[in-house]
């Protein structure tokens, strides 16, 4: 999910609520509850350059707190270990040299236990700052930053486990459902028999008459700087599908030669398909016993009615072309999510609903019918700065602005996204070939 940490300055009007300290403790505990499901070796492995070891995520988020809060704002604080900034700085040029990203998996030391000791040391030191309103903005940023890394920890370890011929599981397949999100038992009866390709059923689409829409962060409270400034855009009439594309629909795309038809693919995309021998979403395989996909519970039967996930922008665009539709722009998606001039009965969407991460449990996209919480949804919008965007001064200015080239915007949050990161203005971003995140698509069409 792009560099693995994408934190930015919060909006200036954020004020520390009474629960800020509780949110800090809960987030730190959630990271460690995920680590508890891993061995020392599990937490150290790095399966590709785009991913990082779980231990590194736990350490990097601690480096963030120590560097931007304790070092700069806690009187008399001394770094826990002077060597750690070189090991656990991610990409902040202003913070000095760092180990190459591809070499993070070589860090057998410090041990996981030593990283956990460091976390405890930093957590104790943070207590003196948590209720100080002068630091509320930065603490809110740090919480959001660690929550992003929780999702990355989950997707990175999934990729690493998928490379192991043993097909290891982080959790058993029958792990208990989490309350309010996560493992949900849904019949999906409304979607089992419907297909988007060639469909004329009007109730499958949310229509928008077009016009001037206001987009970007507008509500107050915390936001990343790439969500603003709020501004106006012109929309032509369009429709957005009420549901996500499913595994069954993707299987039909494959069966009809979707990965073999160059006419469906952008030039760079087709070159990628040929060069990398791409023929299905990441983590799919066919067995004599039936179709499977890799999950945090190892290889499991593939649910045909669940949303397709672990696809790239290239694949999403090709599927949309095959389906006689297109991907939405980020502004179209946001206008629908805000209920701005949406034609139809369902005009408000709850960003807190859907299948989102609450506790340490297997993240599984199940198709809730919500805009938020199953998979990140590709848009056809390049990741660019909004009008009047200005990066912050100092290291925090590196959080987003320098990555605004060559990537694509995704909306909607995933089943591995910590609850609270779902909002209409949120902009995730990835390179067009990347697909190890929980990424899927929702179709759009012109009217």
C-alpha cells in the first residue's frame, strides 16, 4: 500500500478528546496482539521488497513515537538505543540515513523480545504526553500511522506465508467472529444470482445526475493532508454499482479469455501480464478438490460470492473494459459516499459500517454490500495533489506529497483496515501492478 507508511499532518482543528490516551493504548495493544500469533521467525521474514517484516512494523511505529513525540517534546528523554533510528526509519530524508528497504528482513537482531521491551519503554514514557492538548495533533497522527501499519502487517505476513509451501495459518479457519466486523456470516442472497456484465437492472446501480460536487475533507477532526484542501469538481452524469465484483464474476472473466485478450489491457498492463505470466488474482489456485485462495488461515475453498480481491489496477481496468463498464473516478465514488444528489432511496452511507478490523482476528472480505470495509476499490484517478495542496514543513511534509506520481487512488477501506479510517475523503494509493493488499473493484458507467 506505495511506501509502507503513509502518514501526514492532521487537520489543524483536531483537539484531544478524553479518549486520546485510550486510543493510543488500544492501538499499541492491537499491534502486539497480532504479533502474539507469530513466531520469532514469522515476525522476521520479508517476502518481497514491497513488504516489511512484522517485527519491523512494530519497531518502526515505535520509532515514530520516540522520534516525533518523545525526542522532540519530552523533557530529558533519551533514545532507548542510539542505533535504532538507522534500522527503523522508513523514508524520512530529514531524519537521516537508514537501512535499505529490501534489507529489513536481514534484521535478526534486535530480537522480537527486544522490540517489545522497547515498545514498553516508549509506551511508559508516552503517558506523560497523552493528555497534553499541545500534542494532540501529533498523537492523533501517530495513532493513525500505527493503524495503517496494522493493516500492512497483516497483508505483509499474508504474502510471506503464501510463499511457504506448508501454507501456514496465522489463525485457525474456525477462529471466532469478531463482534461488529470481520468474520461475518452473510448469505449474500441478493448478489448470488446477479451479474454486472450486460445487466440492465436499475436497482444494481446508484445514479448521479452530475453537476458541481464538493470533495475532500470537510467534516473537521483528523484527516491526512492528502485529503484536502476541500474543493469543487464538475461531474458528468454517471452510475456506480451497488456492489463489488465477485470471485464468480472474475472466474467468468478468466474463462472467457480475459487474461489472453490484449484488446482489454492498457499497453503497460499487457506487458506486465506477459512478463510476469499473470493469469489470475494473487493467492488463487485450482486444485483437484476445487478452487482455493490463500488466507490468514492458510489455503481455503474460494467463496464464489465473496468480493474478488488481491488484484492490481491493471487487472481492475481490464475487467471493467470486458464488462462494458469502467472504473469510477475518485470524485464520483466520494460523491456517492457522501450521498450528494444521489438518485434513489439509499442516499446515506455509514462509514462506520461494513467489515472492518476491530480486534486481532482473520480479515476476510465477505461482501457486506457496504461502500466501506471489504476491499479497497480502485478508481481511475491518478494520485495527484488537490488544488492549493502544500506539504507541511519538516519531516511530516514527506508523508504524502513526494509520492504523488505514478500511483492510483483507491477508496473505501478493507476488512483489514482498522475501524475509524473509513471516510469518504480518505485516499489510499498504490502503483498499478501492486496487488498484495485487499484490493478489488466496483464498476461505474456513464449516463
